[in-house]
C-alpha cells in the first residue's frame, strides 16, 4: 500500500509541477513601474493593430503601417519606410515556388552610448493573414517590442544601438525580411537579433530557435530569462521541420539570436477568432518579460560571441540548466556508475545474474513505448478527425478535453505495463488488445501503416515479455538498461537531444540506489523515490504539453510515457489479482473521453466551423462556378453552391487550389481573360496583365529553367534534383504567387519547348451581380480569403 500511496502522490505532484511550469503569468497593469513590461500598456497597441484583418495590400494594412510608424516616432526611433519589391523562392518536390510582392518595412534605431558596437535588433511583422485580425500573430510581437523600447528608455541609455525592424509580408513568404537582409544598409550593423512570433493565441513563449555555435547566447539567455520554456530538443526539432519565420532569413544571413513564440490556443491561429478578446494576456506578459530581459542583457552588456552549441533545458521556476555537449558524456558515465553501484548492492556474490528477468524488463520498457504510442494513435483515429491544418480543427476547438484525454491514456499505460509484468500477465490478452488497436486504426482511418506497424510490434513484444512474474529489481534493471542504451546512442549522435533521456535516467539512477533497485519498500526509502518520480514526471509533462500542442502526432507522446517509467516503474509495478485495477480504471476513463470527443459537437460561437467559399470565373471554358475548399461540405456551404440550381461535383481549380474541391455551376457572365499569355521573340513564355493589388497566382509547366524575370527583376531559382510527383519526365512546374503590387505583373520564363500556363487572380468580395451569400450561423465563420472572387485562365504554348 505504501507504494500505491506514493505513486498517487507522485502523479499529483507531477501534475502540479506541470501546471506551474506551463501557466502564464498575471498580466501587469498600467500601474507597473516605468522600467517594467506592462501588458496593460502593450494591449493599447494590440487593440489598434488587430482592430481588423490587415493582410498585405489592404487598406487596413496601410492603416496599421501608419499607426506603428507613428508609435515608433513617438518613442524617438526616427523610423523610415523601406519600400522594395521582394522575392522568395522555395522548392517542393520538383516544383519551384516564387513568392513576391511590394513590401514596406518599418525601420528605426534607439541610439546607444557606443554607436560603433554591433547593434541588437528586435524584429516582428505587422501584416496578418487574410481574414484574421492577428492579435497574437503578430500584433503582440509588434506591441511587445514597442513596450520593451519604452521600458528600456525609462532606464536610460543602453550601451549599444537597438534596431527596431517591423517587417512586412511575413505571411506572404518572409518577403519583408528578405528585402531588409538583402538591401538595407543597417543589416551589416546587427550583431544579435530577437524575433517575436506566435502560432496561437495563448501559452507561454517558447524560445525555440537560435543559431549555430549558440553556447554563449544560451548562457546569456539563461542568466536573464524569466520563467522560460526553452531547450535544445525544441531547437533540434524546429530546425528539422519545414517551418519558417522571419528569423530564418536573418539566420541565413549569418546573424544569430533568439526566436520566441507562443503556441497555445491554436484554434485561433490564422483565424478570424484571433482577436484581442480571445488573446491570453498572460502570454503577452510572458513574451514581453522574455524580450525585455534579453534586451537588457544583450543591449546593455557584451555581445555574445561564438561558442560550442549548448545542451540545455528549462527545469523549474526561472532556471535553465546548460552545459557543453561533452558534459553529456560525464553525466552518462556518472549515471552508469550509480546504476552499477545499485546493482552491486542487490546482487549476491556467487549467484548467477538474472539475465532472463532483466531481458524481459528491457522488453517491457520497449513495449511500454510502442504500446503507449499505439493507444494514443488509436485514440486519435477513433475520434474520426482527419489530419491536416483544417481537418484538425474539431480537436483544436475542444483542446482542453482532447489534451486531458491524451494525458489520461498516457497515465493508464504507465500504470498498466509495469503491473502486468509484475503480476505475470498471460500473453494472449495484451497480444489480442494490441491487434484490436491496430484493427481500430484501419477501421476509423483507412489504411494506416503507423497503427498497423505499432500493433504488430506491440503484439510481438507482449508475446515475448509476459508470462511468469518478474521481480521488481530485475524488471527495473532491464528498464534502466534500455535508458542507458538510448542515452548513449543519442549522446553519440545528437547530444542536444540526449537530455530528454539522460536527465530522467539520472534521477532514476539515484532512485535505484536509494531503494536497492526497488526492493526496499520502507517509507523512508519510498518517499525519495516518489519525490524523484514527481520531479521527473513534472519536467516531462511540460514536454508532453508542448509536443501535443506543436505536433498532431499523438504516437510520439508514447516516448514521454516510457521516460516517466524510468523513475516510476517500481511504484507502478504490482502483483496480485487486483494489480491491474487502477490501470484499467484509468484507461476506461480514457476510452470514455475519446467517445465524448468523437460525438460532442465542437462548433460554438467561440469556436466556429471554418467555411471557405468562392465565386470562380473560368475564362478558359467560359463557365462560372461556386466552390467550397474545406475537405468536408457542410450544409451552409452546400446551400451556397446550389443556390443557382447547380449540382455539386468534385473539380480541379489549379492553381487556385492544389487539390480537387467541391463545386457547382453558377449563372454568371465570365469576364475576358485578365492576363495574356504569349511567346517572346526569343522563345520565352510571357504572362502579363494588371495586378491592381490583388493576389496573382501563375503556374507554368515547361522544361527545367534556372531563373525567371518578374517585373524586370531576374530571380535565380534554387536547384533541386527531386522530380515532382505528378510532373511528366523532363518537365517542371514554376509557381508564382505575387501580391500587393498596385501596378501590372509581367512574368518572363526563359523556357524552350511546349509550355502549359494556368493562372488565378483573387479579389476581395463576392460578385454583386450574382446571388448573394446567405447569413452564416454563429457557429460558422469565413476562413482565410473566403467570400472572394476568383478569375482563372489557362493556355498551352506549342
């Protein structure tokens, strides 16, 4: 009973630590001292910037530009506008994407005492995506910089200059940052840069990206940070994901720094619900505290130089533990030595080592990893919600319930596997359960390779591991051996990632030594075991929370279940016929919660369903269409599509949409083609016409090309040898996305041979001459550029 009480106390303490480690601070009011960051003062700017959606090229975009320019002037930054035509190119498969348009960056400087020193730059962007007020992304970033500058000025003059860079067109493809770091004279003065972003409307700000040789930067950040969330694992994950912010451009330019963002309340990301009313003002306070502290540190002291990459993570409170990569080897050796000492204390000289029990313990650790991954992945599939940015929104609309469901299932698996091994569970129940889990994945998600693979591996491990009972000390030794092996491999290959295993393993080694590998169940020995389990579990729960928010891949969360077991295994291991009851009760609650998530209506006035409808005039066929782009066709959208008597079909509208969408014929006259497509005398493909501030999308399939010319500007295309999935051999697609240009657009593609051209021009507003849109229910909202008019066209050049 002592262990069960200790396990319950450890779980509750871990939950409390996780809560304190993820909750946002109380926002400071207007009475805060002049040198402190005040959310109340920053919210004034957020309210004005996010008063309405302000995508690049819109009237509200110009309003926000003028407002921020006025605020920078009032703060004494002597701002200027950098007007430029910026271009960004990217490769995706065999396709080349060219993003471009007119940008207007806002650049100001707060002079320091020594103006010859490298400057510190603070960066955020002032544009929003269409349809979203962008209270978090990135009105909060802009407001936090303005409030930081005000607080810094209240303290006096800094040692070095602070450059304030408020970029334009980040949402259109990092265009403002691209223009600044390619052209602006101040770019060569920057020694360090702090970027502020958001991918949601709440949560603590995570410092998730730095630069190469970041040891000195992390040391300075650790000394200045206030309640930070930052670790070298997050840096590694982000740098290996296909995501970018303006910081990516500065990093390419050789400038290191700190990249902050909060990612909670992701339902509001790029959504009409991203309003000030829905913004967690504690998030504003947290990102502001981080920005002000880092600005004080780096603008008022020495600029950090290059140093070997740090291995680091937040712990608890304001603390970050950091050390060089070689320190991981010392930690691993010390951990191995402590585990060896614990083994010596329990092993009787002359008796054979219980290799079979230890091997089954090691197998059970791997089984816990795959079994938890399978359980969490199956739960995700059973919800009936598909994967994807729009598809995931039913879960984001009920995020607190869904994350609770995942956590309950994770705890249930943590309790289940050690108890099954300790009690000597028969093989067929876990084998059958794993196979049923794999079958459910196929039934609810179609062909599911991940679910099927996890089911087969878990069933195989269950057949090999379970049977006769395994003593706690033998099983725990095998579990620790798996941890040691994983930590060794990560330390050798990815030392920045090794912390996620090495730190819980170190605590587990201390617990093993204190309890004689779990054999000593006296209260005086179990209490430190429970304390170490709570510390490990609370630290891992913060990672669990972050990964659950950042990646819609619940199977990955099984890793944290196994890591928590490194310390908690002897508390969860039980024998007797009632050993499984607690685990099965917790898992039963998880099953009920999955059912609630599946049947519950997610859409409310606070979390409305995303709808996206358009009126399309196809100049190539002379036909008009009404289309809906979300994967599922709701009743309101179906009524919009069939309002003029058309029958709903699935149809391709590239380049406006990259996949087939719902469509029905419309009764409307089709305008003449807005763009002309022709061959130049030298054989180049020329597409030109009036852009007039609209979004212009042009796709050209031709032979491989090394460059394009956009409005007289030559753009070199990044090389790639990867063929496009649907591209005929020897041909590639060049895809242009151009916006916010008040004048004409002229694209020249120096390609010989046949070429296929498709284009779309998007204008705000529904056509007046057609049947108007009906009112939306309060549980629905327009998403992105919905309710717009699209004109498409196509041409084939021999």
